[in-house]
C-alpha cells in the first residue's frame, strides 16, 4: 500500500513541477477564475468548446501542489470530452474526495485517483476541487472570445 501511496505522490509532485497545459489559451471560447482564500490558490481556466466538445483546455495560476497538480491532471482528462462527460467526471471526482460512493459503478477517473488521499485532509479538498469549480463556472458561463 505504501508503494501505491508513493506512486500517487510522485504523480502529484510531477504535475506540480511541470504542469500540463499551463498557458493562456488564445482564441478560447470559455473562461473562469477560481480562488481558494483558505490556501491562497488562484486559477484562471481557459476552454475552447466547439459544438459541446472540449477541443482545448489550459490553465494559469499559482497555488499549492495539490491545486496545481489537480488542475494539470484535469486538463489532461478533459481534452476531447464533451460537456456532459466533463460534468459527470466532476461529480465522480467530487464524490471520491468527499468520501461518498460514486453513483455509477465503473466510472473511470483514471489518474485522478491519485488525489483520492486528499479526502483524509478536508482542508485540502478545496485545493483539489478548485480547478473543477472553475471548470463548472466556465462551462455554465456565456461564451467569451479572447
Ligand atoms: Zn491549496
């Protein structure tokens, strides 16, 4: 079990050190900001959604390792998903972090599993979900062209 935990930590450290899709997206269609005042995490999330499909996604910001790694992993997961799939992924991920059983069996959250350990630290759950809340805000917001 400790080996698995170490592997999880390695993934988080890696994504914190070298966040994926860490840039401003030119020509994005949706945008949102997220702030977690408890920890000082900030994120700007950019989406390019075409016909309900997330074609491109990126983020910028600064924060703790958990918030950065979670945002980085999220952008990897979202590419090519449609809006409904992204919303479902959020609810499965949120359930995982708040210790609820996922409603559907067999939901594949892939690498997001590495963040499951956060549920033992309730104060850090907001760090791990910050990017996801920004995602939900961005998807529900009006289209912006920037
Ligand atoms: Zn944080």
